[in-house]
């Protein structure tokens, strides 16, 4: 068979390529009050987007441009094209809160304005190696927008990735990345076969052997994908306090934290280093994701079955739902100041993660994982449990041990949703088509 060749020259580079580290960045949201100005904004932004074929880790900066369903309406996309988008995208994240587990303090009524509202029309991610180059990019974007009175910037979130790649709870992040057929980008787990391109990019065959329906006309849908953005507040003080209250020693605190996540803070996986942290392993990109679960650790004695990494990607383990049908590209970016080591009391500062999902199906990938694996334990033979890190809290967590399992009760909510959006990232040719509508 002829190997699939993705049309990399037409894909926005930020879709497939992992972000280099360290970096600084900003997420911006715009409201479009005049369709023509909205289209002119897309034409202006398209100049700053590198294609996946042109991507370089040495670039001055990187830009990814997306639109919400309300944004497509606002710039004047024809009704027939709007109707061709999937229902989940048209409804938006706020309307899907029950499915996602965004209830209580995470409910849309408590989200940071304007996230989740009909005012967010375009969301962009600007990333650069340092603040100087980021400021240059943002200044050039603003210079081109200055005369577009019908486009208003309504939100900004600054973000960053540390040289250590640690997130707010102190764990190395961004380790796992799938290989995608035809992309030329290697995955981080050599034991995982490349996934079909159609799992992540519209217009190609997926793991079901199908080319899924895509937005019409083809120039709009092909080489595009869906992007989920979520601002997640991390309660670092509550996390540290829970570890302190339920551990017998500082060493046990670190082990318990690792059992929650499935990795030590260095990034070393429990599957390969179950008894102690191994910073050299955590730092080794060739080894720190090279493992499976089913044959080596079926009962979770090394890495608990309900741990965060097993819920987000069960790999070869037997769970409800074929794993390869629910794989995601996931990226996380810090926001807010890191809490100093050893501090247990909350300082009142907002900190956390800007989570990004990339995939061809909002429902089969992102929503399935949130509903079936993160917030429901039945797939993992623990019906009353949730993801100990990002689940809704108030549930137990089981650590399999011999001879008697360790059972923790009443986990607090460590992560709260502060807002989010369902977005569509068009191809470069689609961006040009959108910018030229009605011209």
C-alpha cells in the first residue's frame, strides 16, 4: 500500500508539532462585530502562520488561529457550511458541561468571562522562545488589527513553559505524544504504532477505516481539525495538604503523589521505576514513555489502574472503549506564578494549566475520555472513583498493594475549570477561503 502523505504545506504548524521548550506565550480571544473586519483579520493573521512543512524549532515565534462556531457565523460563513459542522462544536463547551463533568464550582456559571459565552469568536495561540520575540509577534498582530474597528480583543491569558517542563503540581509535563501516519513526526512511545492521520486531521482515513464527514465545502474542512481549550485552576495548597495529611513521611508523600499521577515528579514513570524516583530516566525522552501496562502491570501494583496517566491513555490495557479510537494530542501550558516549594497555605494567586486538545472528533476523543475515563471509574473496575488529579473530587482512590490495598477517602477537588471553548483550526487554504468570502 502507498503510505499516506499528509498535505503538510496546508496544515497550521501548531496542530501536529509538539511545542519546543522552554517558551512563553499568550492566548487571545476576539469578538467580531463586523463580518468584513473579521475576514480581514484572518487574512492578516494568515501571514504569521507557518505550515507544518515549514515548521522549525528555531523559528522566531509560532501562531495558531482558530474560530468558534459563533465566530464562523460572525464572519458570514454560509448557512450550508455552518450546518455541516458537528453538533458538539455548534453547541460549544459550556452547553456540554454535564458531559464533561463541569459542575459545581467548575460549572459555566462560575467561569471567567467571556469564556463559554457567544462573544468568543476567534482564539489564537502565540508562542515564542522568549518575551522579546513574543512581544514582536503580538505587536505585529495588533498593528494589523488597529484599523479593524469591527474586531475587539476581549481576553488574554499569558502562559509559559519552564525549562524544567514542570507544571504547577511539580510534575514534568508534555511527555506523551502520539505518532501520526504521514506526518514524519515520531511519537514518544516506540511501542505505539502510528495512528491513522484521520484521527487528528480531517479528510483522511481514521482508525475505523473511514474518512469521517467534514465541514463543507471541502476547502473548508480538509486539513482542518478541532481544538479544545480549557483554563484549569490548580489548587496546589490543597494538593500538598492532602499529601501531608495522608502520608507517613516526606518520602511517602512523594510516592503517594506519584501514585496519583502515574509518574514521579521528574517524569520517570512508575511502570519503569516503581519504588523510587529516577531523574535521569525522567529526563530521557527516549525512555521515559517507552512502556505498556497489560503484560507488565495488569493489576496496577506499579502504576495504579486509576492513576491519571492510565485514565488519559490506557495504552494496551483492557478498558471500556478501544484505546486507539480515543487517542488525543494533548498540550498543557502553565499560567500564573508557581507556588514556592514547601508552602502549604494558599496564597490566593491564580495558577494552573491552559489545556489544549487537538483531534478530529470532539465526541469520540475528548468528550469520551472526559466522561468515560476521567469522571467514571467503571472502565477501570472502580465505579465510584474518578481521576485523582483532574476528576471532580469527593471520591476515593485505590492504590493496589500486597497484601492489602491502600484506600484513600475524600479526595478534594484539586483542579477547577475556569472556562473553555470548542474551536476549529482551519487549514491555510481554508483560512484564505474564509478571508475572501463575499469578496
